[in-house]
């Protein structure tokens, strides 16, 4: 066997190892979930699917979930697309504020967003009571209205960012070409820009739909009487522990199916109009003045203010005196923070340890996997590619249930350990890490590595000497993003965690459930700081382009 | 003795046979160019010499050493890439010193040699810069110095000039030419640009679909192409379908009719009677005013004045083939469109190739 065959084989064996790891921790749990939904192990002998079709509660949950997904996708598009267009094409007073929008979604975890909206508009909320005191009745925030409003303001930034990038990359010459051919400016924009920007809008819309369908925190806290799939799945899981996991896996399979159908529809729509989009020079923003400028600035300001509301409320809530569930607005105290930092810091410590380990492992694994995917393609890499992207289509609840079902006992018993929480974190953030590292690697031409090899440095050392240094800034930026999204993770960790291993989001969720908003806010403020500090340090001290990495 | 030899080599890429049983010897110290259109296999052949692509069958020898199984980092090659492939995070000095450091030379030697080669490519004083602070031409000079400073057994260049604009291309081309002649390092140069190939090479291998169609010094490739493909690729050529009345031996004069007139041309190889190609370079056709009596009757269709020369499109006879003719010298633009002229195709400079 010659030496080249050996080096080829090193990559093959590494690919095989990666494939096995992914197979065990992603595919095997998924198959477990899907398979046990067909089991007929219940006392009455019906399979999960028979029960699902027989009980209206479950069917309502499915239709409610799809409906909520569609409505929120629509509302976020209606806010996100115009906002992106206006930001890309115009200059108006106060525009700089809009630039911080992506940050708000990132630094305010969903559970805190839901909580703070409740603190304002819930039955005991500040706004509800103030307006009520003036004799203005405020409709209940629980149910559809709360779900739609909160999810809209959490998720519209995804549409905004996706569309903004597409409009900025849109070659203005195409628009000018259309105008030169006699199309009116508005018409030209619609005719030429829309088809080019549409794939980006569709992709981010699908992302939002997936996130809404999988959303656990907002759905549970605000859903109330509206049955939703993720809530019912979680409740079934909690009540089925120790019993046959039939219903939880059936419900989990349904949510997988909904996302799969959405993915399929998106692929179908995009494949009908396949064209190459060449990124060109985007148009320069145009100044606008007078009444239109005020109208624009006003509308943008409303969006920004609403987006910042959770942040402001969590800070206020953390420093507000509370007696049990009653917030005494206007009376300030540091007792809440003292309590969470000194008396009960366990959730903070747990979060730091678990997320720290998960982030480090995630960076190492996704860098390695991406290197195989981009630079060392072989017969196994397409399978690795699919498996690594699979968690995108799975909600946190589904991933959590799959892990508990698969590693509850037997050869690898992880239930009750910290390892299963770290594993849940890793799996949920894997597609993100891999996509990030891959795009960096695609931008590093093969010739650089080959130049090093041609100068006499063996392949592996060449990678370390010339490729890795070029990846470091991107890896660091990805690290910050993986960290921020991992410390905020709730839906998978709440399924797999065990007593004493509460993380911050889990603890906040439990406190909200008990109505202890002040303490929840205090933990929330700690969580936001844990998220915000690395971002601030990375962008100001190390000048990393974190949002460019996304 | 010595030289680079490729013996009966086949290469497949993604299931396709890209190089088919190719053999080739490149003498020590010579500058060899692989010329051909994209997809002809020239880059594949180069990457195979570097060791980045495995051969399916056959041997590769650098002198007496069989390197067929040797991985690239042990082949002692220098490589210059189309996109320069400089290490963007390293300074110019560190880029050039990279190969010497890999060879564990002592620091004093590294300093001396790196300085020497940077001076040779005209980049003394640029040591501390990073690639992003250099122009395209400067970057390619750094890449050249980096590949040459290790005094490789074989220098490989993959379209190193194609990312440069026309003026820089000529400058860097001269640098490459001078450095290679000075160092006498055996060089394989890949390009699709015939002018580069003609200007730089000791020998050119013109490739077509994974095979070498013709190999020889630039003058031979240009003046004596073996086929219409070579004639058309190296320098423009008028290629006209003709019918031979009888067979001709190689180098002999073939006689045939063109636009209802008798004409003769040199056969590039042994030809049977029947269909053949007539090859005539635009600059080898002479245009004379009507009545000179020595050429074929023709009409000017179009004229393009290019300053130092004029290009004409000329129809032979009334409905014969249309040829491109390049005229230089005094009064090269004297014929007007619509004018009747005579076109002289001199038998010695006009070729007939098999179809």
C-alpha cells in the first residue's frame, strides 16, 4: 500500500468515526422516536397514531401549531421585509438604532421575552394594572394574542437579517437595466429585485416557521388554553416517564413531519425558479427628509422600542421589590440579585459549566467535521452532511425526548447525568457550528494548503500551520454565537435535566411557573449579562465580526 | 539521463479518463509549457506531477527517482498557483521563508536566501508587508520567490499570469523568463494563452482531450502545425475544407481547386485523396490589387484598421470561402470594402492537413 493511499485512508477513517458519532447521537434517537410511535404497547393496544386520530385534543394541537406557525411567519415577514428594505435603501433620522435589532433577539432568550411581556401585559402586568386603574380594560394577553405578538417580536429579526443581506447583495445594475428598458422605477424594483430576493425571504420564513412550531418557552408560558404541539408533547413526556413512551414519540413525530413538509414545500418552490444569483454592488441608501422621513423613523422607532421592551423590563424587574408573586413597581431593591448570586447560585454555575463544555466541544467537532465536508470529500461525507444538518429540523423537545428514550439505560446510560445536558446542547447547536465553519473553509482556497504541502510540509501540519490560523477569527466569532445560544437553551435541556442540575433558563422557567417574577428577572439579568459580556468583549476588544459570521 | 519523464500515464477524475496513456520527457533545465483549451487535461497533468492527483497507471520519474508513489510534500517541487496562494496572515518575508523553514535551514541562511530572492523579483523592502498590501503583480512575484528559493527539483506553474491585467502579464512574464533561465530549474508551465507559451518556452506540448497533439519548440509548433487543431489554437488560422484529387506524401505539394481556381500547398503529413483542411495564417496571405495576375480573385468584405496592421475579411471568387487576412507594412489599409483584389496563398506557407 503506498503512502498516498494511507493518507487518503486517514481521512476516510476520521469520516467514519464522525459518521458513527452522529449516527449514535442523532440518528439513533430519531429512529427510536419514530419507531416507538408505531408501537402498540398501551393497555388498550392502540398505537400512538390511532390515539392521535381518535382524540380531538391532539388534532387541535396539530392544527393550532400549524396555524400559529403560518400566522407568525406572515406577521414577521410583514414587519421584517419592509424594515430590511427601508434600512438598505434609505437614510433617515435614528436609523442607527435599527442596527442593534439583531442583537436584541440574540441577547434576550425566549423565556425571558415571554416572561417580561407577561410582567407588562399579563393579568398582574404593569401596563394591564395601570390601564385598568384608569378604567381602560385590557384584553387577556394569554392565548392567541399573546402568542402571536410575542413570537412576532422575537422572530421578525430573522426575516429582517436574511432579507437585508439579500437586498444589500442585490446588484443595483439589474434594477437600472430594467429602468433603462423602459420600466418605471417602482415596477422595475418589483420585477427585478423580488425574484432575486425572494429565495432569501423564503429561506428565513421557513426558519421562522420551524422555530415557531418547535417553540417551547413562549408556547408554554403564554399558550394557556390554546393547545400546542410542543406543550402537549412536553406534558405527555413528563406524565409518561416510566410508562410506555408511545404518545410522546407520536407527538414528536408529528412535529418532525410538519417541519419536513415545510422543508419540502420550500425546496419545491425554490427549485421551480433556479437561477444563479450574482452578488453585485448594492444600491447606496438614499436620504429622505420631511414628513416621510418622520413617518419612517417613527415606524422604525416603534419596532425598535417594542423589541427593547423585554430588555428594559428584565432590568427593572430584577431591581423591583416583590412580595411573593406581587411586584411592587417603583420600590427598588438589590435583594433579588443578592439572593440569586449569593444564596442560590447553582443554576448560574451549572449553566457556565455545561455551556462552556458544550461550546468547546462544539467548536472542535464542527471544525473537524467541516474540514472533512469541505476539503476531504469522500464516499461518507454526504451522509455526514445530512446528519449534521438534521437537528435543524428537530425541535429541542424532540431532541430531548429522543436522547432520554435512547440513553435511559443499557450500554450508555446518561439519564440524570450532566453529560446528557451537554449532549443536548451539542446536538441542538451542531448545524449552526458546522455551517459556520464550512462557510469559512469554503473561503479559504485549497491552493493555500497545497502551496504549503508543495513547499515540503506534510498535510496535517500544513492544515495547522496555514489553514487553522485563517480560521481562528471565524471560530472565535462562532464560539461567541454558540455560547450565547447555548446558555439560553431551554426546550431540550428541560426534557433531559434532573434535579440539582437546573440551568438558568430552566430555573427562570420554573420561577415564572410559580409566578415569582422578581426572582426570575434577577436570574434573567444574570443570563443576559452572561450572553452580552462575551459579545461586547469580542466586538470591542478583539474586533470580531460576529454577525458577519452568521 | 535526468529530466522529468512521464511514462504511459493515465489519470481518471470523478470516473472520467482525463489523461489517456500519455508519455512525455522534459529535459533537465528546460522550460516546458502545456498549452491547450480549458478541459484538455493540462492542469490535471500538472497536479499529477505535483502529486496532488494519483495516477491510475504508469510511472513518473524525476531523473532516476520514481516518484509515482511519493506524496507531494516529499517530491521537492515548487509550485506557483493561479490565485497566488500566499499565506494571507504571514508577511512577505515569512511567506518566502516558509519552505526553507520546513527544510530546517539555519536562521542566517534563511535570512540571506530570502533576501536574495526578494531582490531578484524586485521586492526588496517589502519584507514586512502582508499579501493584502501588495498588488496582483507583486503577489505573484512573492509566490515566484517562495517557490524558487527552495531550489526545487521541478518548478510547476499553473496559469500564473491569468489573474493579471495585460500590462502586468508581460512584466511578470519577463521576470519568470529571466529567473528560470538564471536558475535553470526544470519548469512545467500550464497556460491556455498561446502568446505566453510562444514567448517563454523551450518546448510546447499542445494538449487536446487528454493527449499531446503536438510537441516541439515554439517555432515548429507555429510554422509546422500537424493538424488544423494546432494551427487554429496557436496563432489564428483560416481553416477551409477542401477536396484533394490525389494522395500526397508528407512535405509534398498537394494540388487542389479553391473557389474554382487551381492552387498548391504543402502537406503536413501523408494524405489520401479526398477531404482535407487547408490551413493559412492571416499574416501569410498577401493581398494585391486586381490585375497583378499572381493570386486568386477575391473581394474585400470588411476592413478593421488596427493601427500597426489591418484585418480584412475577404471572399475568394464569387461564392468561395471567406478568409481573414492581416496586412502590415506600408499602405496596409489601402483596400476598401467592396474592392476587388487578388489573394496570394504561397504554397510554402500554406498547409494541407488531414480531416
